[in-house]
């Protein structure tokens, strides 16, 4: 059994996985539905001066203060250009008992995928992409990257701010 | 762990704390049968419960301890070793309980050692000479048989115990022997140990064990009032899990927020129907908030119970006599805050016992009572909780703190000279600062007071130190009533709103370009001139890198009409510049995200009435961020910049500009001035043709004073104060103009009597006043050129030669002053100096190579290098070259202490001491 085959077999054990699909700078990205709490539009955001640039700001989400992170910045290490027509959307995720909002350009459907359709990340992706992603799902029309939220939030190098 | 066991652990821990405190009290006052009864009951309860729950180890220990205590009851003398032994037993029980809490079962182990010792105590004949008056012997005879009966095998079953107890209870029950028990009560009424706090703890005990026999004997013994009080309160209180209360508090906080939002909406819309129910809602919310906060309140005394035990142990260990006095133990404080200040309190009490209080003989010699006193005080004052720990020991020696602060590079001579004693004392709260000469078992590792400060500041509190030399130290902690809700000032900077906690705000001022209150720049840093004092100010927008229209202060714009929030944090006053001040609001402090927690400029975030999120600024963090920037810049300097720094800024120094006797500006290096003072003309007296003033309890002569013509005695005379060996000399001036940092290029050809030369500052000629007469005594001759000297000064600048010579002579050293390295090479062999003080600013790398040359020679004296500013890189370089020390040219104190170290025979180098 080749290494690739073995990996496929291992992944198929994981079986079905449900991913919330979002889009950042044209790229389709999947977030595991188990860690997504809600989806909301960002209305009044308070910037946090001098904080890491991945921190977009703080918002009041039904009486709770939620820290908004720029997912595009975390992945691409540059601030995302955004069209100003509409209010930005955020996906609320829970990590270690704390809620973070990830800014995205667009929010799509919840997709049920099986491990069969996926492959590990190609080696030529940027370091951040390789670190924060689990695998690539081959959808009919395009590729969707499944994010490893834990790795993303844990390794976020905010302490260096 | 099952619930029963959990309850037991909680309850027993509480009981043990009380026993601890009570025993210490009992040791001092063994005739107090009420205290003894209380102790006995508590230990007995522990024993009983252990038997019930099947905890043989605990039961065994408690039983043995109880025997000894019952021996006291029966009239045995209360000796210090016996109390120590019981305290030891209690410690062991605590250890077992802690293990029980962790693992759910008793740890393996054997307590035979303690049990044997306790039994030996219990079996000792009661006739031994008593250290203290024994209680009336009435019950002694009668209980004797009982004692031997108690010493059974180890495996007592619970029923046996109970039987035994029953018998004892029966004998001790009110009967003909009652009067002797009641008798001592009025003589020494026990300070009721915070009955309100204690009652709930007692309630479940009574329910669970329903030990009527215990009560049967306890009640007649205890003073009537205490017993009835206990009963009534215990029936009305319920034990509630802390988590429930915390959740309740969170919800009330949310409710307060929502109410604020509603009020905000109601303000905008004028809707009468809406208004009255809203008012009611507002009212009820406020009451609910009060009520819930009340449930979280605990008397501060509950944190103090441990301390009496700590003090007792310390006094044994240190051989000091220490008395702990508590007042205001009933002051209520938020449970969460109480937890946070427990450790700081312990630190402070330990500090007081170890460092503050002197040994008994020392105290007697100083005319104080042999036993030292530590006073714990708590009170609620104007919305804050004030907790005070004071001792009547030796206090903190301000001079030693000064010296240490200088050596550790925490401050400069010039800064310290301007500080009040209170500010100087605060250095002891810097990390790693300890004035204790020796590190002891108890404290002195330099981690004491800075821990106290960080703990207290973490909860938004403030620590203050007051020391009276030889008479004691007083540490005051000021805390907010609760952590959850705080009053805050809402300000705006660069279009963004921020909250500043009200507790650290001293006042708000508006500056004007030419008004009383104005902002000026000193060395590129903004300072606020407020009531003749200079305060550092920081611009929030600058600190936070916020873009602002109209330029910032750092670029040197003298903007007028600024709003400054003057903050008082930890003895330091500083200003925070904001664009506008909006209003004050009660805010619910929410912790900031874990991803932002490392940012010291924010202490949290909150949601305002209008629903928007704002950040809460931490004033101390804001101020610190500016200071940190300064140090970081120095550290980042490259080698090239280092050389440039050495050369170019060679003689940059702070000069005080003033006018005296004429319109010309005069200047004196700030480093040589001890203090700036102002005296009322009325206070300046004439004695024998010399003007003098009472200053710090002594008469200080004032030079150059012109008596004012009759009127306006209220006017104040500015005076420069110079320190001369052990006294001060004042110099009257007409006006203090400014402090400037300039690179001095002194033209000494214009030196006239009383001046060392002139220089140009801002295009104006300024005379540099010769202060050598002021800082050095007259009539000292320079030694002949071939005599041996203590200190050789190699300094090319005539200005500094003129300054250093009197300074060192003043200290009693024989000195030789040489202008160049060439001259020095010849002179060293002849004059054999014990130490060389040299200016490192020599052409090329000559200065350092000269140092290396001397270092390699081996027989040469140590060299102290002088630089204009001793940065870390220079220090490193000097160390490599073999310098003994590196001192800033204007760091007079640093130079003197370094020279003193060498000549005093100390061989350790003083790296990093200067600057």
C-alpha cells in the first residue's frame, strides 16, 4: 500500500464532515461546523490601537465583547482589501471558552463532505497555509481548503505585538 | 468525591483556621475558658466527623489533640511547647485534608510520632509548675479518671468515642461546679471572633452531628451574649456555593448594562409612558445590585485569622516579641478582592515582623517597649476599602533606598534630588529591590513588596508607603469596593473613546500656551507645568499610534488648550493628554481577550450605555509604555551610534537657568543642585549679618539674599539648595527660568570670580556659576605633584576638572587632577593613586586602550570611567576593557559611591551601577 493510499484510508475513517463554507479573497475555505457558534454581520467595531494587525477590533455581540480576527490576514499575512458597500460578515468560533469572530468576505452553505474527496495540502502552499490547514477538498467546480481552527488560534503569534 | 466528604473538607478547613487563631489567643490568655471551650468544641467536631466518615488517620490525630486540650480544660498549665505541639498537629491535619481534597482519600502515612508526643503531654501530671495562673481547680480532680480512660488503643470506633464523650459531657454539664467556669468571663470578655462570619460555618455542624452533648457544655461556659447571637444568626443563614453567587453577580452586571442602554434610549426619545416604569426598573436594578454585592461581601477578618498564627510562629522563629493588633476586622470586602489581597497581606505582615521590627534588646536600647506591635487596620472610606499594616519598628532608611536605587540604575541623582521621600520609598516596590542586608528564611529575597504592588494594582488598587525613620513603617492599600463595577471617566482621543478608571484620576486640567498650567517640552519629552511642579505627560494618541489632525506633541508643537487627565498611580503623578472628556459612567469591567492580555496599556473593555464597546486604559501601563520606549531605544543602539554618542553628546548636560543679581542668565548644572525650594520672605531671618532659614529642622544659610523692602512678606523667595557634606547651603536667586539640556562648550577665557566661564544657549550668553565653593569646604590645598594620592582624575575639560576636584576633596580624599593621558602616564608611577577616575572621551579609541593597558599591567589601580551617559553598550565595552566601573559625568552620587567602594577596600565590581 502506498503512502497516499494509506492516508486515504485513514481519512475515510474520519467519515463525513460538515464544513461551513466561506470565501476570503476569492478562495473557498471550510470551517468545521462543530466549532462555529454563529454568523453575524459586524456593525460597530472598536479598533484596538497597537494590537497585532490580525486583531480587527472588538464588537458587542448581544452584550458580550467579541474579539474580531482578520482571517485573511492570518492566512495571507496582509490586510484584506474589502469592498465597502456591505457590512463585513464574521463567523463566530469558540476556542478555549472564548468567542472569536473571523472576518470573511462571503458566507456560503454548509457542505457535507467525506474524506474520500480530500487530499493533503500541496507542498507549494505558503507556510501559514500549510500550518493552519488540514487538507483540500476537491469539489466539483473548485477546491476548498479546510482550516484547522485550533492550530490557527493557538499559533497566532499575537504576543509579538 | 462525594458531597458529604466535600462538605467535610470545606467545613473542617474553616474550623482549623479558627482553631489556629483561637489557640494563639488562648496561649496569651489561658484563663479565658470561653476561648478554650470554643477550641475544644471545634477539635471535637473534627474528631467526631472523621469517625463518622471513616477517616482513621484524621480521627486519631484529632483525638490525641483533643486529649491535650481537654487537659487544659481540666486545669493543666498551658505551656508554650504544648500549644506548639497542638499547632503542629493542626498543620498535619491540614496536610491530610489538602490531600483528601485532591485525591478523595486519606493519604498513606503514620502519625505515631505526633500521637505519642501528644499522649505524653496529656499524661503529664497536672501538678507541674504552671507558667500562668491555672484555671480554678474545681474540675481538675473530677476529670482525672477520664484522662487515662481516653488513652486507649488507636482503633477507636465511633460509638466508643461518643460514649466516652457522653460521659465527659455528662460530668461537665452544668451542675454544682458551674460557678468557677462563669467567673472568668467578665474579667476577660473574649473579643467575639466576628460572630456574623462564623455563624454560617457553625450552622451545618450543629445540623449534621446534632451533638447536643457538646452544646450542653459549651453554652453555659460561653458568655451569654455570644451564645444567643450565634444561635439566632445560624438559623437565618444558608450556605451557598460561591459559583452561584458569581453567576448572579455576572447577571446583575449585565442587567445594569442593559438598564444603562435603556436609559440612553429614553434620553433620546421623550416618551413619558416609557419613563416611569423605566425609573422603577432603574431603581430596582440598583437595589438588586447592592443586594447581590452584599452576598459577596465577607468581613476582612476572615483573611486575618491565619495571620495571628503566622505572627506567632514568626515571633518564635525570629526570637522577637510581636503583638498583632487587629481593628476593623468586621469591614466587609468583596470575596474576590479578599482572595486577591490575602497573599499581599501575608507578605506585608512577614516583612514587618522580619525587617521592620527590631530584636527586643535593640528596641529597649532605642527606648521602645521590648515587644513590637504590628497593627492591622481596615475601614471603608469614601467608596474605597482601606487596609493598613503598620509596625513600630525601624522603618525604611530613605538614604539607603536612594543609594540602592542609584546603584540599580532605577533613577538618576538629579531625579532623586527632586523626589519627595514618599516617591523615593516607592523604589522598594520595584522588582528585585530589597534593602534587607541579609536574605532570611522569611523574607528579603526582593520579591516581597513588588508582588504586593502587582497584586494590588491588578485589582485596581493602590499601595502607599509611609515610613518614619526609627518609628515604623505604614503600608496602606486602597481598594475599590468591588471588582465588577467601576466608575470611569470616558475620554476621547483621535476620534476614539476610551475609559480611564476613576480611582487613578487625581484631577482634570486644561492647559494654555501662556497660562499658569502649560505644556512644555524638555529634551523632546512633553512636561506639564502645574502649580510650579513639572509632571511628565503622555499623549494617548501618540502612545497608541493613533493618527491625529494637527500634529502631536512629540514633534515639538506647543499646542495650547489641551485637556490633561492628571493621574496618580503608585506615588507618581503624570498627565495623560486627551482630546475631549465626555462624561463619567459606571462601567462593568470585562476581561480583555486572551489575545490582547499582554498589552499593558489596556486593563479591560466595557460596553457603554449606547451599546458600543470601548477599551479601558490602564494609566500605569500608558505611562510605562513611554518609559519603556526610552530604554528600548538605548538598547538598540549600534556600535557606530555608540561611538557617536560617546563623542558628540560628550558634554550634554542639564543646566538650570536662572537670574540672580542682574538681567543676565546664569546657569548651574542641575546635577549639583540638591533641591529647589521656595521660602516666604517672612521665614528668612537675619543672624549676625547672614540670612538663614529653618530647613528640615536645621538652620540653613542663604547666600546672596537681598532682604525685601517691607511690603509683600507673602512673596516667596526661590532658593537653590546645595548639599555640602552633612549640611545644606542655600543660594537665593531672583527667578528660576528653565531647565535645558545643552551641549556645553564653555569658554573659560571669560571666567570671572564666581563663574567658571560662559556658554551660549539659544543665542544668549549664559554665565556658568562656579559652585565649587558651595559644594566643597574651603581651605583645602592640592597635594604636591610627587606626593601619593588617593584619587587621580584625568579629565581634559576644564569645566569638569573644576567640578570634580572640590567634590572629591570635599569627601576627604587626596587628589591629583591631570588634563591628559600623556601627563597621567608619567604621574601614575610617581603618585601611586589608589584609584583613577578618567574621562573616556579621548581622541580615537585612546581612552579604552589606556584602560586596557592599565588592566594588563596588573599592578595598576582600578579605573573608573566617566562618560556623559552610561548606556548598557558602553558598560559592556568598558567591562571588556577592564574598567572597574562606569559612571555618568553628572552622576555625582554614582561617582562618589564608586570611589568609596574602591577605597573602602571592597573588591567586587559594581557593574551596571551607574547611569
